[in-house]
C-alpha cells in the first residue's frame, strides 16, 4: 500500500472534513470503507500493518479520533469498553452537516457490531399521555441506538450460543 493516496472519493472526504490527505488517513479510510462491521482500533492497526503501511497504534488511535471529530467516521460503544469505528452515512451528508442516525446491532454470539443502514429510528412525542403529564424539553446532539441479537453469520451456526457479556 505504501503512500497510495489515489482514491478521489476518499480524498474528497478528508477535504470536506478539513483534514490533510495523508497515506495513513487514506489507508484507514480504505480499511473502514471495505469493512462490513465497525472495527476496533487494534483491528484497524493490524489491517494497516498487513497492508504494508507504517503507522504505530498511537497514530491509528489519533487518526480514528480525528476522523470522528471531523464527522467522517463515528465511534460506537457496544458496552464492552472497546470502541468500534466505521464511516458515517455520507449519502445524507452535506459539507456542513454529517448525519449518522441508524441503529447498530451487536451480535451477542461473536461480538461484531454492524450498522443497520436499512432502518431508521425516529424519536417523537407520545400522544397517548394525559395533557398534564410533564413533557421533557429535549435538545438532542447525538443518537445512539444499540440493538442486540445474532448476526447473519452466527444465525447460520445453530450450536453457537451467546458469549458472556462484560459488566
């Protein structure tokens, strides 16, 4: 892989996020865009090393965090104290606003975290409450919906049970 920075779409993502185009950033974007599941930083670092890119773990962590801060990627916390990273929903993004409002599914068998991009979560006020019920004034800045279940791969393995959940 080396210093390959030739993907115009990924270069554009970095420019829209006001980030400098570097070989490490491009490598991480290629890895995240090719992955069907959100990846933890250690897996990203291993994939970079396997691809022949020179980046230590600190650089990978910092780069992932800068991608999150710029809205290019998002950080998912599935509850096991290991953040996972994946790209945001750029089909609905503009230069000024990045959206990422789909739920994530954590496989209780293998631990994979997948974006459920073919679903949306809508928060709306309940209409069945009495008028005197106090209403919350919400100013949401982020929406994180985590679903638990079994991924397609594990569903095909009937003898695979749920893995123990961490406290």
